[in-house]
C-alpha cells in the first residue's frame, strides 16, 4: 500500500513559476503574503507544492474578481 507524499518545491522553481526574483520571494515571505518555507537545513528551504498552488489560485481569483 502506497501513500502519496506531499511534493516539495525549491525556491528557484517557485521564482520561475511566479516570474519573480529570489529577493521578491523573500520579501513576500517576510511580509506574510506568501507561506513560510520549511527549513530542511540551515541553507535549504522548501515549500509544499500544494501550498504554492493554493496561493497562486487565491491570487488569481482575486485578480479575476477585480477585473
């Protein structure tokens, strides 16, 4: 029996998905507008892929509602 594990996504991939710089991603996290990362090591941060996709969908919904 296999159970699906949540996928992790690295900051580089998130920046590419959102078309933002690493500095902008850090600013989003610092201001609380983006989910905080999971620190695997002192130099390695990841996010759960579903949290990033949920954030993107929430942002897209807000943009569509404003249009």
